[in-house]
C-alpha cells in the first residue's frame, strides 16, 4: 500500500523559511551573515529546497562500481611485480603502473597478474607506438581491461614540451595508434594538473573539457573511453558536484562528435592542501576527498599516502592509504547505492551552477581559438596563476586554514631530519616551447620558513 507520510503537513515555502531565519538572527543581515561566495562566484545559501532547481539533471554515477587503485612506479621490475600482487591480495582492485622508459618489459609485468578481474592503467613518461601495440596485443590475447594513459597536450602543459617521437607530431602518433590498436584505451586528460596548480573548479572543468575537445578535433576516430585523471580537494559538496558536472558536460560535447561512450574518471586526492608538518592530518583530508570522489561517481580512486610528500614509496604509507578506501567500501558501505547524490537540493544546485559556468568558460575558450592556442599563448597559465594567487592570499591571511599548519601548529614538530624527498616546487632549467603550468602546495612558503628555523 502506497502512503504519503507527509500529506498531513503543508509545504513550507522558501519565503517562509527565510522569514523564520531572519527572525532568529536578531537583526543581523541575512545575506552578510549566512551567505558566502565561493571562488567560483557561487553564492552558497544556508538552506536549499525544490525552488532552487530550475530543471532536473540527468547524470548517472555508479558508486557501487568504483575500484580501489594502487599506484606503482616501475623502477625495479621484480619488486614492482611483487608489490602489485601483494597490493591485490590486500584489497586493491586495479593498478596504475608508471613506466619511465620504453625498455621496461611490459609483458613480464602483466604475466602473473589476474587480468580477468582487475583493471590496469599504464602511465607513460614517453610516447612509443610499438610499446603501446605490445600492450594492445596482450590485452587482446588475455581479454584484459587496460588503459594506456597518453596525454601529449598534458605533457606540453606540465613540462613545456611535447613528447619526443619519430612521427611528425604527437597527434600523428595517436592517429596511427587509433588505426593499429583495438583492445585498449589510450587517450587521457591530466585534469589534476590544473587543480594542483590552483585553478578554480569552474576552470578545472572547462579547461579539461577544452583539452579533450582538442583530441576530438585532431584524432580521426576515438573508439574507447577517454580517461580523465582528476584531483579532488576537500570542499566536499563542491567536489561531489564537480565530478557530476564533468560527466554531464563531457557527454554533451562528446555526442557532437558521435562519441557515445561515457568518460572514465580516475581520481586522486589533491596535493595542494597537503602538509609535511602535522602530517597525520593528511589522512583526514584524503578520507574526506575519497568520500567525495566516491559519491561524485569516480570509476577508480588512487588514494594519496599521508607521507607521500616527504617519504619515498613505502609499505606502511601505501597500506594505510589503501585501507582508508577499504573501510569506506566494506565498513562504511559507500558502494551500496548508485547515484547517492540524487535528491540533494544543495548538490543538485551546485552541479547545475558549476556546469553552467563551466560551459560558458568552455565556449569562451573555443571562441578564442581553442585550448591549445590559449595554452601556447600563456593565457591558461596566467588565468590559473591568478586563481592560485587569490587562494594563496586567503591562506597567508589565515582566512583559508590548514589545521596544524597555519592554525594550531605544534611548535615542537621537527621535520628536517625526516625528509627523504624534496617536498617543494623543483626548478629544472631547460629549454621549453611554452612556460609550463606549475603545481604548488599552499603551505610551501610557511613550511620552508619553519624548516629554516629548526
């Protein structure tokens, strides 16, 4: 028997809610006291209801299908294989191998892995047609799901130069791969670069989509899902909405090219808000960020170990990072409901506003020659730097806080003797075609001052 449990209660309008809140404020101004403006120029209200939705959004997010991904940098082949098998035994469901050079024996890496039940990502520091074709042959033979993460435009944005290839240009190499590989995906977008460099959420979405649009225009046929490597911050509801807006806008744009496959979101917590002092707080940050990634619809999540800024890869840090995701999946039941954000007026409103603002910026980019043109002219870097500087000023003034760093720091913390890695921006003098986009953490300047005084 269907029964409306709320039929005895009359609906309360937005106007009545605001009047009640205004009464409780005892004369304080509603707009000044309770509404705050985000870096994306979205005015966040104290409450939302059905009047805030002009239309119902259609986005499918499958939280039940997200995979726990383990990052492995392949330096020693045998150790990397052993680490992959151990990670899978301890709860990982996919592996992202970073391959530094084309001499690595990729067949040996895959030989002992249970390819029938896991997903493999290969992140390259080079572009080699023959290397990718080897992987394609293995994928075809073993019916494996493999994503080769190739992003020449992202390489240009991050390093200032294209991949060095025998072909005339990087797009020629991708077009050859399109014709000669059938069993793998190989086009990727490094969206995380923009987030870690300080871009606003609207910029992240718009730049990533314009970045993808360059491939749609230059690659003759794209038959497989495009992988977006996305970084998420700790603005919880905004990040959930960001991933949902990503899917909505990507599908709109992709259909213009008769590309009907959904994008594949490989998500990692941001480095931008991570710290070396009071480093255990990083676990709280990454937990919130992984939660947002799941609810936003990530296909796979590669968590960031709490000590990744200053320690080399280590078993303890990797295990804790993996266990955070295992707890969210197996003990917190985050994988039990698909489309978990549906029906939240706040998240639906944020998704709609972020999508609308990002689409406007995307159209502006295309009107002015497209992403690659503006990247080469330095416009993209300048716009991101302006956003990063604004956020840095908020952090420096204490308006944006990182607990344990610029608020309630522990003066007894000592880190100088524990730095296995250099945790700050590295300057590498080299000749580049463009000035690269630089990833930088908010706490770097403050941390350097503290280290110098230890």
